[in-house]
């Protein structure tokens, strides 16, 4: 070939990129370094091997549904017994996911539009944890996560399967002792230390073997609690958090946040003067929007409650003991946050390793550490490079979640999920996914639907629940270091990995938007001329002698064979060009390792732009 190829990444000229650099949506896409993904890129990701390729798909978890109601709330809880209890809420029904992968009803009768918020609590009476949650009514609900399987029953007894006792499985031994079977509640009086409950008033002997027996959700009415003067018995509660086994509750329409006594989430009163572990009332400058409890070992107070209020405010709440350790005083500091810097909602906050990240009203995606130090030199919000995208999106009901060194931001109104790569500190291209809530189940990332009561395992397989994935890798424009001069090329090189069933389209747009021309070429995974693959089995006798290492299994970094291809273009003169790779089918697999052209300065003048 007459000229060396200018490869992206791994170009040799000093101005070239050394690797793909994520996705950006703020800087002009003709002024970015080579190898940056830009709009309309979607459904592609960079990987640890510094390749850009189509993402994996998603698969249905549990049964499909024809009910047209999205998942509004969710939570994943691991009990003190080590049992995982994922929950999801839709259309007035709260469900849990059992170990068989089935979603079962836990409690019905909520408002169809309720927003449930959850917090984990330690029950010092039962010596087990419980999940507390609120739904915008004047109640705090409580569930201990206990589940057993039905074995047999008599007129007044019920025996579970296995050898563990009811108490060992977490069922209550005191207070309200109620179980639920197939949506109906039944009370019992004893037998928790054995495998047989006693004192049942209903004959359950007709119940089918293997039916789940669930500890019923307990409703704690605010009117039955011990409250300070500011806390009305009819007060509705939208938010709840737990810090040092004190419950923090509040309403989205109130400037008060109430703190319970230590180990007593039904008592919010305090002595005068206030003693350690008493309840408390925090008065804010705006209606409460979110709680963000945080442990900070470098802070003298150790644990801190951050509170977001109104559209603008953040507060830092700590407690200080008196010198004689007999009194405790709240230290309430309003942070010097900029306008619109409050969190949009409780769902818009996530724990990011040692920091808390949130989506603000500005909108930006920021960290509390940055807001705390607003008056000192600091970096920009982590969303700065996608600022224009974020400002254009409908952020209603957004949900943030951290998983495996990535921050995920679900935007249900857009059917998109944004991903921030913490290790490489850049954003990935937007992912088109019908997700309202993100969940981590069994250590894997799941998504609850924004349209129907369904849950999906994300990044699983290579189709979206049997539907195609439209993957677009659109890279920034290249001008070979000269914006004012024409370039000329007649060849384009692509290198990567591809499955045999994939036909990858490569579009070359010459000048902005393809003003001068658009050239489209195909890369076929079934074309043996461009494929560099090894034979998987190198055993003696499988291949001609000397063609494979004897007795070894050879492999590559990718599960698919490698390809190299040079497309002959015909002469193209241009100022700048863009490379776009696309597929839109089921089970397509491809990754781009490098691409480039044999561009040189063109002898053609610039008469059309010279005046």
C-alpha cells in the first residue's frame, strides 16, 4: 500500500489516541480526539481488553406478564441468616423472589401508585434483622423475611419441611405471630422452637405440600407510636433510613425529619436535655427529598446522616457527646451547595465505594464529597462529559445503582441505562434497555421493567429477550491533524473479533454528516479470507503434523475469531471523516480492536471554502 495506515487506537503519531476513550456528548464531535464514541452510539461497551463491541442482551427472570404496570419500587435484602430476599412493587402488590426464581406476592392492598422505600433494622427482642418500609401512608411496615415450606397440618398445628425449627428460620417467637399461606393470614400461639406450630385456629390440612409459608408483614400505625409534638398521629411517611439502629423517617411534604430512639423505631421522643440514643426532630429549610446515611472512618463522628431537602439543600447531621457522656447534641450543618444541587429523589442516590453519588436537579451526577467541599478547588461533576445528553433527557423516576466498578443510571422515561466506568473514568455509550429499577440478585445485575411487572437478567446472552439489539459504534471525526486541508485516501482497515453469523456494517462518512459522500462496506464473519482463527483442539491426529501445538488448547482474548480486512474505497478527498460500525439482529457478536486509513494530504486545493 502506498502509505502507512493511521490506526485508531494504537496510532504512532504523537497526536493520536492510545486507546478507545469512552463516550462523550458535550464537546463538538469534530473536535474530539480519535477513538471517542459519540452520538448516535448505543448498545456498545468497552471492555477490559480496550475493545469496543456490542453489549450482551437480557433474559426474562420469572414469568412473563400481560399486566401493563411498571415496577415502581424495589429492594434487595440479605437477612442475618444469609437468605437473599429481593423485592419488587407494582400496581399495589409487593412481591419477593424465592430461591426457585419465582416471584411471589408478599403483601397486597397498597395504593397502585405508591412509592415504597426500605431500610434494614435489628430487632433486639427477636435477635434478628427486619426490613422496615413506608409507602406514603401513616404506617411503618415490618417484615423479618422468614419463609418455610408446608409439610402437613392438623386442625390446630402446622409442620414445616426439613429439620430446622420455625425459630431457626426466623419466625417470630413474641409479639404479633402471624403467618401467610396463599395470600391469607393465620395466627399461631406456640411451637416456634420445634418444627410444628401450635395454636392455629384454622385447619390447614388441605394445603398442598411445598406451599410456601411466609411470616406476615406487620403494620405499625403511626397513631400507636410514641411521638413528639411535631409528629402528628396522622403523619404520612414517604422516606425511611436506619443509622446506628435508629430509624430516620420523613415526608416529602414536610420540613421535619424525625429520629427514633435507639433500638425503638416506634418511639421518637427525647428527654430534656437530650440523652444519648434519644429520639430527635431535625428541622430543614425545604421539604425532605432523601436520606443518605454514610460511614466515614476518617471523620471523628464515624457515622453521618446526610439529608437532601427542597431543590437546593444538603445537610450533614452528626451527634456530639457532652464531656461527661450524659448528653448528646445534634450538629446540623447546611452544606454550601449550589442552586439545584439537592437530590431529585431517594432513588437518585447510590453508594459508590467510599462515597455517595446522586443525580441532582441541575441536572448533574455528583458526589457528596464534592458538595461538602464546594468552597475548595475540585473536579467537575462526573457527568460533565455527557452534560448535553443529561440535560435533554427526561429524568423522571431515575434510579442509580453501583455494581462491579460501574455506576448504572436507569432512565425509565427514555428506556435507557447510562453507565459510568469508574476504573477508566469515562461514560459508556447509552444502552437502550426498558428498565425502571436496577437490582443486584445473586451478585448479578438485573433490571425491573419500566412497562410491565417483569424482571430481566442484564448482560446475559446476545439478544434482548429474543429481540434484536441495535448496536452502533459511531466514532468522533478525524482530520489527521489538519482541519483546514483536504486529505485523500482509498483504503480503510478494520481489525477486531466477530462471530461467524454476524455481518458488521462499516459506514465511512466523508465530511460532516456525510456531506461529501457516505461509503458503506460489509464485514462478514463467515468470510474465511479475513478470519484468523485457531483450531480449538490441537490433539495429535486432529490436524496436519506441525500445524498445531501437540496436545494443547490454543485460545485468544475473545471467544470469537479475529478478523482483519482492508476495504478498497476508490479515491476520497475530504476535510474530516467519521467511522460508524453497526448491526441490528439477534445473537450478533463483534468487537473493534483498531481501524484506520491510508490518508495523506490531498493535492486538491480548498477553492470551495476560499472567498
